[in-house]
């Protein structure tokens, strides 16, 4: 092994596949291409990859199903996936993220933006996975799970249990897009009416309590939320 990251591109449009290949190779990545879901599944079984760029609109087995199969397999469930979607297809983006994809980019896209997303997702993968006991210190925001304590500019912030859990989840994955489903999964079991609408209401309350820092919790329209400090 030469130390290069190995990336699988699953894209049925050959010109787009070649375009992505050229730019990834130029950045020093090893690249493998597949033009159908069936081919992708076979290639994944026979090779080890560091990341997959996956088009959702594929002939035969579509990208959502490919994503599910990857995440349902113990050998590949930690493999990061960046989805390629048609512009404005919010439902597909939501389905993809809920199927386990880590990020998405809409067509048409800038190759430079795609490369930046690839590098970001690979960096995330190298970091420690989400840890509910992780103490988060982002300078102005300090979150201590064991103490159930949040400090903003060294001032304590009083949050409900659900608000605390969601803030910690978002802050532990800065830049990640978390769907409402991800958030519902985290606060399930709380004394809380767990619906899409209740998540939005929860976010309104959380932003209000964060005050000047409320903008750190960013809405990704039609998809969910992310933390941008």
C-alpha cells in the first residue's frame, strides 16, 4: 500500500465520472470507477476504499440502496459516503443522509468544491467518532456532559435535557449536516413529543437561549441542521 487514499466513484454518466477522476488523481488520490449500483457493490466487496462518491440516480440498484447496503454491512458501515444529487432534490438528500451518507453535493458542482468536501469528510473520519461523554471546548462555547454544563463566554447557560443533548451532538460534529431523523434519534426517550415539527421548535428555543451564538446552529433547508462555529 502506497499510503494514498483510495476513492470509489459511482456515477453512470461517463463524462462526470472522468471529470471527477481527473481532479482526484491530480490531488494525489487513488481512484476506481463504477457505473452502476451492481458494479459498485461487487467492487466494494473486492477492494478496500477510504471514501465513496455516490450518485443517487443510478440504473438498476439506485444510490440509496447502495448506501443502505454499505451501512448495513459490518465490514463497510464506517466507510464515508458523499452523495451526488440533482439540484433541488431535497427528498433525495434527506433519504441519502438518513441512509447513512456523510455529506452531499448537488449537480452541477465545482470540482474544487467537491475536492474540498472529500478532504473534509476524510479528516472527519480520522477524528474520534461521536462520544456522548466528550468535553467540548470551542473557545467561546464549553460543554461538559458529566456536569451537564454549558458555558458561553464563561457564563453558565441553562438548557433542558433535550436541548443539551442536541447542542452537544451538533457541536461534536462541527460542519456535519444532521437530519431531523438523526436529532430525533438522539432525544428519543426524553419527555418530548418527537416529531419533525418538535425538532424545529426545539431549535428555535435553543437558538434563543444561545443569544448571540444562536447563528452557530445553522438550518440546512429541507434537510436538517449543522453547527458552524
